[in-house]
């Protein structure tokens, strides 16, 4: 099969012919139909996440068709359309797993990081961490839901309740969760790179009532703010935009250092919290909710062999929505 291989930081991915994986007893063999490209993939490739398996097939926003079954698989059958997210395996017995916080499991393994992912024609995934795709979505349209959507959903849940929601960094996660938050009654205030008029216009198309530069004060205090851009300086900026009792949720797996800020910006019961990974409950809830909204994903499609181009376009903010890789035999 064809796969894009990561061999170490600073090196572009290389297209290679490799043997297809073989599923173990609890795994599915999946014919990949689409795999969205995530900023986490950039953090891996740039060496900011420092412990990937090498060599590695990246990609953790996978959609495809079940093409083979491990001996103990019971939840799926051949031909099922499935999605595979970042969280690929947990121990199931630690305090975190037993208390519904499997996203914090110390032994967790992650798709496209510890486990070969979806930048390939085939992949394998644990059936317990795979999910049936809603019929309303094509393979391409569903792929961003598997991380951008899930992390956005978890971030929104942790933001609490309120009326005005700020979103910093208007990319794949933001364009999805804006639709969900609007459906739930939030007003959306979108913060983009200063001067990025295209991103501001895209945010308004997705439902934002206001859009402006990331360091601009919004027209009204925010009840909560979600930060998807990996820029630590946005944390104090978001705090200053909050009303009393508001929450800043950092939705990325990696962020540059947060600069010092006065305690007065945090006082009056404002809160900063992070989001780590996701749980299977998040996936089940969000995949049921998305068709009800209904969430519409904006995608830019690239052939598998142009993965490096997709990554660079993501790095430089040249994509509205999500970049999606398609193996050679895709039928979207």
C-alpha cells in the first residue's frame, strides 16, 4: 500500500510502498477513504511533540470502510463506515479510566503518534476506539469531525454556560464548533490573525456575530473563550476579554509559553483550563449531535502524495476549514 512516512523532525514526509497492516484480535483493518490534517500533525512533524514512534504514518482524523476483522471484534462488520480519532487505546483499569477520564490515562496510545495513522491506503484501529459514521456525511466531510470536531466539542463543554463565546484561531475546529455553539444559543465572537480579512469573512459565514484581530477587544465582555491557535500570548488577551466568572479553555495539545500577566486579569473568579485528548463519550455525543445541528464542514481536498503541501498550507493559514488527504482510490 502507499503511505506517507515521517522519519524525524525537520524532514518532509516521504511517499513509500509498505506492507498493509494486519489487525490483532480487537482491531479493524480499515480501507482509508479520507484523513483530515490537524495542527497536531504539524506539532509532531516539527518536533514539538517529542515521543512519536519512528518511522510513523501520521494522521488521526480517519474515515474509511472496514475491510478486515480481528478474531475478537464484535462491534462492527465488514463494509461498515467508521471514523478513528486521536485517542487510540487506554488501559481501562487506572483511576482515570475507571472514573470516566480515560483521556488522562498515563498509558494511553494515540493514533498517528504511538500507532500508525491514516496518511495511507489502509490502517488498523482498536474497535473500542472506532465509531460508526453518521449517514449524513460523506467520508471527506466526516473526517474533520474526528478531531477538529471532537476537540471543539470537548472545549465547548468545558467552557460552561453563557451567552457570548470568543473563539481564538479560526480554523478547522473553530468553524465546526461555531455551528454547534450557535445551535446551542451562543453568540460567537471570532478572533483571527490581525488583518486576515478572509478568515474574518469565513467566520461570519459560519455564524459569528463579530470578527476581528486576535488582540482586539470585543464589543462586549465574553462569558467564555476557546483558544485553538497555539499562541500563548492569546491567553492573557482572552482573560482581558472575559466578564467576571468567565473561563478560557485552551484547546490545543501544544502552545507557546504563556507570558506573565497581572493577577487582576485573573481575579473575579476567571478561570484558565486546558483540554487533553477526548473520551469515547465525547465522540458518541458529538457524532449524534452533528447531524442535528447540522454541522457542515468546509474541506480542501489533496491527493495523499501532496500531504506535505497540505501541511504547509495549514501552517501558513491558507485553508478555510480543514485540509483532507485522499488515498488514490477514494470515492468521496
